[in-house]
């Protein structure tokens, strides 16, 4: 039986048992503790129903398979093109309506700076030079940032709250998130991350999946392009340093 | 469960006390485990509104008991 059905069955069973126990205890046994126990069982049953309703339709194993196959496809494309340049994460106002990552096709010491919002295409031209061509890819962070009910703003507390609600709440990929900001740097500390990198080619360009999610959401919150400067484990926490590009 | 056992050990017979404590425990536990999945959160919110209304009802009855000197529960 799927887990969702188990929660629902458990909830219904608890509610039924609670109602019967409360009824019998109050009217026949006249026992207050048992009546209270029945009422607590009803509350537990309703909460079980709520948790069953919120359980994902697609099993986590299937989600992991789709995630892995998607990442491998993008990694294969990037590897085939021989790209090694670092991606720039663009906010939705600069990309095609949702935050995306721009991978320059040609290595350039200077990060790409699109002069206008980019079209909704895979291969885009982001500048006036003939070599200013790149791949505009959707990352896991693009999808997550798109699903947020309220778009985070540039306020420090907002970005930390948004990242926390996504990483610790919605996706449960970490235990805690802390954000520190300078003028042009954003440092994010993630405690106990549960998403590890598989050392794919794509990690060199887009960063690890966790860094990619963080970069997409930061770009959207700041409404400025960001790039992943460095990431790694430090003092038991995963630190991601982003540079904000003006 | 522990609440029920502890209160019944003290021979507590006030049903409103049991219910009030359950409601407080419910809010504490849901707050500690939040945020939930959005769909679950909607149902949890509905349950919270209902239980809060029950809690306020119990408190209001207790206040009236004190003011009027009568006993309702």
C-alpha cells in the first residue's frame, strides 16, 4: 500500500476509534480521562489525514530517477560542447520569465552581462559581440524559485527566510541556512545538507545541485545576476560564496 | 497520552482541562515541525482554526464562571 494511503487509513482508523471511545466513555463509563483520550485520538486521526493529504503523489524514488536523468542529459550536452566556463545565474527579469543559468559558449575572463532580457531559447545571444553566445538552461533552482508563493526581496532577512523555507521546509535538503551579505558577495552556510554532488561535468559549470538552487534563488531575490565563486565544506557546514554581478 | 496518564493519576475530572492541554500541545508540536507540505499545511491550518476556536470557547466559559459565579462545565 502506498504511504499516502497508509496515512489516510491510519487517520480514519484513529478517528473512528476516538469517536467510539469518547462516546462510550462519556455516556456509559462516565470516565473523563477515557473521554479525553478518545478526543485526543480524534485529533491525532485528523492530523494523520492532513499528513496523508500532503504526501507527494510521485514516490521519492521516481523523483530521484527523473532528477538524475535530467542532470545527466544537461551534463552530456555541456560535456559534448566542451564548456568549462562558469554559469551566471540570471533573475527572471533578465531571463525568459523564470530564473535561469547562462553558460557562455566561449571562455571569457569577464562574466557575461546581457544588455537586455534574453529570449526563451536554448542558445541565446547575450551581447553585441559575435562571440557573446551562450546556453540558457533551466536548473532545479529555476523551478523552485518559480513555485514560491511570495518572491523574496533583496532584504537580508527575506533571502534567508526564502532559502530556509525551501531548503529546510519544502525540499528538506538541509537542517538550517544562514546568509551573510557584503556589497558584492553573498555567503550562504547550509547545515547538514542532504544533497550531494555526483562529480559530473555539469558541476564545474553550474556548481553542485545545492549551490545551483541557492544561486537561482539569490539571483531572483536580489534581481541581479550572480555567479558561484566557490563552495565547499567548512567546519561541518557547506559554504557557498556567490558574487553579485552588477 | 502522557498528558492523559499524568492528569488521570492526579484524579483530574475536568474535561476542559484535558482538551485545553491537548490543544496547546498540538500548537507546540505543529510549530516545531513546520513548515509542512503546502497541501498538508492547508489542512493543518483548518484544524488550527477549529481548535483555537474551541480553546477560546473554553476560556470564555471559564471567565464567565468566575464573573457570574456559576458552573458551566
